């Protein structure tokens, strides 16, 4: 049996955009990102690598920065950082997808290596069905035109499956017998999320397996979680490894805004890459005014740690090619109530890696043994609440007077006589604008506070991605500063705890802008 990771929630990535003309730079829109993938305009599926080209398909409204007319946008890249927008791969124009070409996945069939798309269509009866599409011209390296199969729909809801919650087929895999293709489709039965396994010998005729592959026993899971377990291909089953999993702590990809994630295997670099949809946190009217909504996270390499029990995520190596001017701080003690500016970089567009060290760990506050909700703890003990060791970390998107700031910080606590490290992103003071969501995100970080506690942040005008413990915990947030924009944005290291902490090393880089071209530029 094979050990692997399976997602519990199957959903869709959506980016919104008006057309093909993009705004030239961040000067015109100070909150528009410079190195995160975004649509040309408006409201923003399945990534893949094929013949030297990375393809990103994404759900996209070509008409407005709101939900509707969901099509499959299509962009290509040679390095996962610089992108060319192409024409839409698919639009909702058939009876089986007339109300939207929703989420799906790509699979590359062996032999002649033909890429295919499995996707969900919302039909004329407002029911969801699964469909197939293939490239019109395999000699086109950009795979610009796609043809929907005459056999569509190839999967339809049966038995007790709710036809309004039946979507998001995964990338298919071939069983070891080299005869049977399998895919999973997310569904809902009596209000509970489920994953059903479908099998096919020709990729056209699919049959649902007799047993439910996975059925959740919870109704409140609306985020992206993962489960580690074993896949039994002979019996079409999956057994979760619950021995190491605490029922009170669910395994999440990201503890902030990170939804409808997708992975693909990068054959060229022998790695698995994860993407996530990062939605807006301002008012929809603001999205309409600026003409775009939604981003993709920076692509992340993912792997299991040496124990095989925890997922490690880290920005792909290619991101580092955007690094520009560098500043370094070493062996710097930060006393209580101290802020230290990381000067000399473009703080609104930066990559920062910092390692902290603590000493003695005496006088650490205790929390109740039932305190297993990190977001609640971060809200109760935000960046302004002083403890012994913490809060300490970084203040990003900060104005010079600190009236605006987004704190990404750590706090060391004790639970049942054991040290625990809390990681938080505090947006309660991130913007003077209204209305914006000021959620405080949090997670527990599986590190020994007697050793180094590391943090990496990627800031890009209106998004911050934070990676704690070298990728053991991730928090993504959207921020909309009014003062801390452009040259008026700053980054500070800070310590608001009563005990001093040491920065053993801090490296920070200004980040250059990625090249995200107009649709008609891809042949130039």
C-alpha cells in the first residue's frame, strides 16, 4: 500500500478579470501585486507541466469583477514566476456547462503524453456533472485551444449524491495494473462532505466504486485540510493515520486566507508544487472600482518531513531570482518594547528571512490544557498583549508612526508543563481604511523554543505570506494599508514581551517585479 496525502475538502480556485488589457504597474494601483500571479483584470484550475511549459488554468469571469460566467482562464510560464495570459481555454457554452465551467484538474495520459482536462460543469438544470476536454492541436506548445468531448457529461450524480454539491475531479492516476484510471470527485451526502472514487479503462466511461472513498464526520469543515494515510489500490480504500493526529488539531495547509488549493507534479524538477486561491478581504465594491479580485499564492514546494507526519511548505526556488538589494542583521539583541527598522529595502515588495533565539525560558505563561484553538488564542493575546517571551517577530506594511502595521509574531506558552509556540498574524491595525476584514490568524508551530524559531515573510503590496519553522506552519493574509503604501511602507523587527530576544540572523531583500504580460504578447 502507498502512503500519501489526501485533501479532505475539494473545491475551486477562482480569479476574476475583465479582459486582456492589464494595468501597467503598481504605481497606478498601489495595492496591486508585483510578483504574485493575478488575472489581467476582474475576478479570478488545474496546473500542469507539459513539454517545457508550465500551464495554469484558473476559474475566471472575463466580464466583471464579481461571480458569474465562470470560464477557464489560461496562462503559461517557463519558470512559475513570469506569466503570459492566453485566450480562455473553455467558456460555458454547452448544455452540460451552460451555467459555468467550474473547477477540475489536468492529467497527462502516458504513451503519446496527451494532456486532458476533467472539469465540473453546471448544467441547464443547475446540477453539477463531470466533463472531459482535450487539446485541439498537440503541435501547439501553448495548447491554446481545447475541445470538449462529444461524450460529455462522462460522470453524473447518482444514488444519494446531492446534484448541487458534486464537483472538483482530481488529477487521475493509473493503478499499478496499468489498466485502470482512477479519479476522486468531491460530493455531499446528507450534509456531510464525501469523496467518491471513479474508475475507467478508457478515460471516457467511468464507474463509481462501490465504497465511499472518504466520508467526513463533520459539517463545519470549510477550509483546506489534509490527512496522511495509506491508499489500498486493490480494495479502492484509504485508511487515515490517526495515531499521530490529535483530534483537536486539524492539519491545515495554511491558517490564513488560502482556499481551493491544487497541486501538480513538476517532472522537470522532481517536486510537487502547491497553489492556493487567495481571496480579497475588502468590500466587493472596492474590487469593482479597482477592476480585479483574487490572487494565486506563490507556488510552494511540498513534502513530508522525516517523520512522515507533517507537511513542509516552502516557496519554490525560482522566487529567489526576483531578489534584489539585500540587507543583513546579525546577533542583535532586542529588548522589551523595542522596534528595529529593517531599512534599505522596498518594504512593500520584499522577502525577509529571520531566526530568533531565546534564553533561559523562565516565567513562561501557562494556558489551559483545553486551549487548542490557536486563532482564538491569537485573538485573545494579540500583538499588543505583553507576555514573557512574546509577542516578537516582524511588523510588515507598517507606517513610520506605526498607526498601520501587520504583526507576524510568535509567543511561547506552556500547556501541561510542555512548551508550545504560537504563531500569529494580527491584522487588527493593518489599515485605517473601512470596511476591511481585520481577522487575526493563528496556528501552533511544532518547534522547540530552546532552538531557533524562524520566520520567512513575502510581502507584495496587499498580501503577506508567512512561513514559520522553515515551512511547518503557514499563514497568508490580505491587507489594504492606507498610509503604508509604496515608499511609505516599512518593515520592523519587534519585541513586545518582557524578556529580551536575539535576532541570530536576518536577511531581507527588495523583490523585483515579475513579468506578467498582456495576452497578445505571448508570441513576442
